[in-house]
C-alpha cells in the first residue's frame, strides 16, 4: 500500500502526463506479476525504468518539453515541433 508520505515524494518528480500514466501502468503490472497489491517498490521501479528510457532516447523532462513547445514556430503544435526537431537531427 502507498501512503501519503510516499505520494508526497512521488509528487516531487518532474513528470508529464504520459510518464505518470506509464509509471502507474508499469507499477500495476509489476504488482500483478508479484501477486500482490501495488507497493512503493513497484512505483520506484517503474519510475527508474521510465527515467532510464527517457535518458537513453533523449526524451527530456516535462520542463524541457515545455521549452520545446514554447520555442516552436507559430502555427505548429507540439507534435509538429517534435517531428521537425527529429527530421533535422
């Protein structure tokens, strides 16, 4: 079981909605595979995997994503800006 203190610690993480969704789904899958209720260790493992994935593939934090969106050319949404960035990389 996860208590308020652990939730407060998780709230300090710089995560976007996609990362939060993936962390919860991964933690849930880990709990099911253990045959247990979701626990702090499951969430920590999921967050570690997400951070490693994002670092390995150059996906930035939520703050970096906001900066990318802010610097996008007028008329481009964030997906267009991301495609443009990847195309020129």
